[in-house]
């Protein structure tokens, strides 16, 4: 039977649903089709080599990537508006849900092929189609689709969107080590060191043997301390400048006020000191 042609984005969901019902009548999928494993670490996704290359810490590996399509975000929103709503999904039989899952896995398979060719925009769109078709009850499959789409965003230099998709994947599968590592690296890339350390610690709790997480848990605390000290110095410098502006009309400066710590209590006292050199 000829498939119904889709017009606007608003008509997409309705005609996609009709096509799905027609396809079920004309060509019923085999009952013994391959099923994805419930083990999140074995679930089929982007080939391991691509993932490892995409997560590498070596600079320059992914410098030559396709420019981000300015219409990607708009396209994603339009597609996701057509996702299966809860009311429609509740009306599906288990067999129909399985058929929809198989359709989503085909989109994912095609997306993986595009990703291997570094066609990240095309892969992004296919993973989005997969999310659109995959019922929400299949959390593992949806978490992998979010993870793969996050990899596309990362290669398109859209770190904010990549972090968001990683978070979606982790919400569906909190022990998804690969995505925790990816989000941790993204946090590092965006200088969110505290959040990165939190993800690395989560990885260690799940699998203490992950060397990348172990090294990061040793490295990041020092970086965080150095950053905090630098921020403190900058803040104190700005406060000192402000204080000098206020005190200058009175012939005073912040140098006239010194803080001394009480060795017994640990508290600080402010003492006034005369005859200090005034700032020019």
C-alpha cells in the first residue's frame, strides 16, 4: 500500500502513525527479530573506536569536523514535537511497541553509519528520528540514542546541547559509565570542574577500575583549589579597589585596616593602623 505523504510539521505525527499502522498490515515484522540487551554497557551504539576517539583528551583529534548547521536546533524541536505522546503510547499493544522499537533501532543503525563518515548533522537527525519512534518504556534504547546524539553535538561544537543529552541518557540509565565519562569531559571542556569531578566520582562508584576516572579524581581537586584561590584573589583585589574609592575622600585606604586572626578562636579582628602610605 502506498504510504501517505506528510506535509507540515504539524501533520507529521498523524501521518507517521497512519503509515505505521499500514506497514503493520502489509508487512508484519518477524517475531524473532533481534532484541537489544538489557546490559547498558553492552547495548548497541556508536562503534567503540569512534566513541574512544571522540572522547580522547589529545588536542586536535576532532578539529576537522563539519560546521554546525544553524537549522539543527529548529529541526530538532520540530521533530521532537512529533514524538509519541503518553496517551497514544498507553493505547499501544506490547507487539506494537516492539515494532516501534525496531523502527527506532533502524534509525540508530543508519545514524551510526553517518557518524562513522563524520556526517554529524545527518547522524543527529537520524538519532532524533529514533527517539521519536522509540516508546518511552524502552529506557535503555532511548538512553543510547541520547548518548549518540550527544556525541554528534560534541563534534558539532555544541557542548551545551551535548551536556543536556548526556543528562537525559543518565536520567534513564544512571549507571551508564560511557555517558558519565562523556559528560565529565564536556564539563571539563566548559570549565565546570566541580561537576566534572562529581561525574568521575560516580564512575568510580560504579566501576573502580576505570583509569580515566581514577586519574581525574587525583588531578581535579588540585585544579579546583587553584581556581578557587585565583577567584578569591581576584575578588579581594576588586573589593580593595572599591574600598580605596570609598576611603580616599577621608585620607584613608584599605591599608589602614588590617585583619588579624585570633589563634585561639580562629576568628578575625579588624585593627586600624595609622600613618600608612596612601594609594595614589
